[in-house]
C-alpha cells in the first residue's frame, strides 16, 4: 500500500495552485536572464561608458566589462548558500519575495548610474557593486524557483515543470535581445551610446513589481509545509522529553543541542523525512551532500558553458572576431535563442517519459562533437546567410536538450530539507566558474592566441566533462515515488539517503 500522497490538510493536486506556482517561479527567472542578456548584448557599449578612461583600449575595456560580469557570477554561490539556507528554514515563498525585490532594485539602478565621463573611477565601482547585488539575488533565485516548480509539480511531471525555468531563460534572453534590437533600429548610434542603453535596465522596474505581486499571492509548497509539520512534531516531542530530565541532564542536553545546531549550520543538513514504515532515514553526512553538489555542478557545467557561449557571448564574439555589425550579431543571437527555446519544454517532457540521462547526454555529446564544425560554418565567408542562420539555431537547440531536464535532475538530487540550498549551490557554482568566466576566458584567450576557434573548444571541453558526470546519473523516480518525495516521505533518487519505501525487508529496489 502506497503512502498518502499528501500531508494532513494539504491539497497538492489542485491544477490552479500548480499553475500559479509555475508562473510565480518563472517570472523572477525571466527578469534575471533578461538583465543578463541586456548586459551581454550591450557589453561593448557598457565598456565604453564605464571602463574606458582616456588612453585605454577598447579590448581592455571589454575585458574589464566581462570581469565585472564574472564577479557577479562568483557571488551567486554566496547568494545560493545564504538564501538557500533561509529558504530551507523559513520557507520558499518569503525568500523568493526578498530576492525579487533585490534583483529589481539593483537592475533598475544600473539604468540611472553616472558614467566614467561624469564621476570618473567611481563609475565602474558603482556598476560592480550593483552587479554583486544582482549576483547574490540571482544565486537565491534559481534554487527557490526550481524548488517551487518541482514541489508543486503533479506526479511524474517534474521534468516538464522544471523545464519552464530554462524556458524563461530563453524568453529572458530573447526579451533582452528584442529590446536591444528595437533600440538599435529606432535610435542612432550616438543616441544608443549616450542614453538609449539605459532604457532596457529601467524597464525592469515595472516587470519586477509585477513579479512581486505574483509572489505575494503564492502559497508555500506542499513539501515544505509537510516538512514544517514534521519539525513542529519533533520539537514538541523534544520539549516533552526535556521536561522529564533532571537539571544536570537538561544542561548537558542544552550543550549537546547547541553543538548539533552549530554543526547543522555548517553542513546545511537537516534530514527529517520519514519513511513509509514510520522510521527516520539515515542522516546524510556533509560529505555526501557536498559530493552531490559537486556532481550536480559537473552535470550542468556543459549546459552552463555552452549556453553562455552560444547565447550571450556570441554577439560580442561576432563583432570583435568576425567583423559582424551590431544588428547582424543580434539577429544571430535571436536565432540561437529561438532554437534554445524550441527544444527546452519538449526535452523536459521527454525526460519524464524516458529519463533525464538519455536526453541530457544527447545534448552534451552533440555539443562535444559539433561545436567546432558549427563555428567553422559561421567563420567561412562562403557560407550563405541562410546556412549561418540555421547553424546558430541548431546550436541553441542542442543546448536546450540539456537545459530542459536539468532543473528537475538537480531537484531530484536533494531531499526537501536541503533542496533549496543543494540545487541552488550546484547550479550557482557551475555558472560562476563556467558561465561567469566564459566571456573573460574566451576574449582574453583569443587576444593572446589569435585563434577564433576558442569558443568552440571551450564549449566542447566542458560538455565532454558533463558527459562523464551524466553517465553516473540514475533515472528519476517513478510517479508513485515522486508523490512521496514531494511530501518529504520518499526516497531521494540521487543521494540514496533513504531506503526505497516499496522494497521488501528494507532493501533498495532496482530501477529500470
């Protein structure tokens, strides 16, 4: 007999609640990646306005712009740990409200910053400070948004629901590209460089207010409500047990409790899921959780690196290395993002049917094999415009095969009590190293070596590592197991922290 699908008094199968969670989780992610795209598309303009003192070269300014980009990425793991810890303790909803406020404020303020010509060396420091705030809030966004989407997802639909996180990445990047392309069409180059670049950042304010309204109306996830109820019951039992102790025993218990709390704060581990038999599972060690975070980062590093290379670095690369115009670079980026968007949701849905591993492996292998040939097509002056357009579309579509199942795969690696922290850190660490540094690494390496194939080598190498990490991936839970996982009483599919509830005699059952 299966465990109940829902905790006491919880209704987790209402479609309207799932849809509301999907929208509220997605909208913040859209804003994050809209800004991400805008900053990337206007990298050359921002470099000229903020990082080019008299006598400085354009290449040097572009490197500094990407360094600011990378710094924001390196604060993402800090935000993932900070906000993830809060989200695993106080709930997903209040933390997601906080991060959308921070993200909106920081992005809007970039639109009103004084430039180097106005305040001198203070300008790049102010820009970098706001990028740090964006990095912190973005680090807290992913873990919470994916937790909300997958914990509200109907049984057996985590891949589909999680894929909306990646889909809003594509929508955000397309929105940023669309805003940049529209401004490039309507404004002269002088107007764009003077004040037009500010408009896309200022547009974040009304979008952020809309996202805040949606999140204020969001319910807490069923999984966290069940976890909170279990914590309350355990606290009541602990209080009752303490009342029966002598004074000396109570003091000793307090010391033990304080030590345990300190250890828990360092490890970010509080596994309170209860198996169907009613016995608490074995507590995972800090080493197990750290291993899962590292493994998760390895599984998505190809997605992070190839996605950033093909979808964000591409405009600056085409302009600086292949002498494309700003408009041509934006068209190529739009086509790449359209390809990306076209495959994300189908890939997530397919992963619910055949598994995360085969879908993600296909994407990683294709990038490894095809990155250099695809880039060579773009470099060849004899390649027709139509073929070049198809090339960037295919490149984006391949990345979508990894991005669709990726959020659900990460969510399934961690139990409810550390899900926000665990999946957020895995994603943020991967992006900090392999996305945040991509522009800096690619630009600097091209400058030093003169090789225009560097972006392809970078994407292929990182995806090759992801292939190895993905080969260790076990298949996602079945629909019945997924119901129990969403409510904190089922097995974790990747860490294997608890025993399979349906297995006889406490032995883990084999998955097909």
